[in-house]
C-alpha cells in the first residue's frame, strides 16, 4: 500500500508501507531528482557522449519522476533518448496521476506519459519526438538484455530497507549493462558500494549530495 505525502520542497512522493520508506528523499523529491539524476547524470552524460542518441537504464522506475524530468531535458535540448525502466512492482496509472508531477513538465509530456504508461510495460513506445520508453516489469535480479547503456540511474530503496538491491553481486550485475565510458549515478554513497564498483572496474567520483544529504556517487566504467 502506498500513501501520497509531501516532501520539504513541496513536491509529492509515495510512502511504501510494506518497505517502510518513501520513493524519494523527504528533503525534496523534485530537488533530489534534478540534482542527482538530471544534473549529475543526464547533463554529464550528454557532455561525455555529445553526438549519440542516449541509451538510459533506470533501476526502480516507480512514479516516473526521473523519467519525466529526463524527457523534458531531452525535448528542450533535442537529445534523442531510449529510456528503459526496470520495475518489479509497477504502480497503477491512478497512482501516477496522484503525484501531480504533471506540473513539472509540459502538458504534452505528461498527457502522453499517462496515456502510454500501460503500453510501455508491454512494448516500447515513442512517447515524444525525442524519447522512447520501455519498462521491464521484472526484478533487477532477473533482468537481462543484450543491450548496453550510456547512463544508469540506480534509484533503489535504501540499503537499510532493501539491502539485497545493494549486494556486490547485484551491483556487478547492473554494471555489466554499462558501455565503456558509461556512467552510473545514485543518491547514496557507502564504503561497501565504492569498493564493489571499483572491483568491477569503475572509477568513483564523490559529489555534493542533494539538499539534506552530504554526498552522492557517480562512477564511470573505464
Ligand atoms: C526509491 S523507489 C524509485 C523511485 C523512482 N525512481 C521514482 O522516481 O519514483 C524504488 C523502486 O524500486 C522498485 N523495486 C523494488 N524492488 C525491486 C527489484 N527487486 N527490482 C526492480 N525494482 C524494484 C520499487 O517498486 C520502487 O518503485
């Protein structure tokens, strides 16, 4: 059962009663998504891979907030993007609507997202001129693909609430989907995560965290 709640920057999130955690930072869902995933992730990936359509993988698609902001960026900057979400427990369309995230993107992006979300769980959809979306309705543990990605958003519930998502084995599994030079971003940073990423051949960068958090992590596959 998920309950809608407001975070410190006025944007909404969902509280997952089973896991006992919010889908986003309670210090600000919108701020965190922009800081960690759009600014440290997508903008940076665009600088590193300026001339290529971007292939992006998100672990934990959830409400689609990261997706919506990424789509707005892609449309504003004319960046072709194929976005794959992995989601074990997809939300219903009514739950997506209850977030009110339409206020952070154009009406066109929001309406197309709401209209085509259910289809994107089954087939890839061309959601906007620049952006294709497909959501793999599966766990990260069983997700597999022949494809590799320029950028991975790792947005799992925290290690305190879902430690199995942060095991060395799972981190190795997700990193195997990165292209050489590909970028991994997440809101959290721990010694164990850094050691695991290094052991899989990634170079770690510590960056200032979103409001309310000291640091975040970005890593690059060498
Ligand atoms: C922190 S929330 C993600 C927030 C999301 N990025 C958003 O913007 O709303 C974590 C997500 O991971 C999903 N999840 C939990 N266990 C999973 C698993 N084993 N594999 C894939 N997704 C999982 C949850 O259902 C939830 O949607």
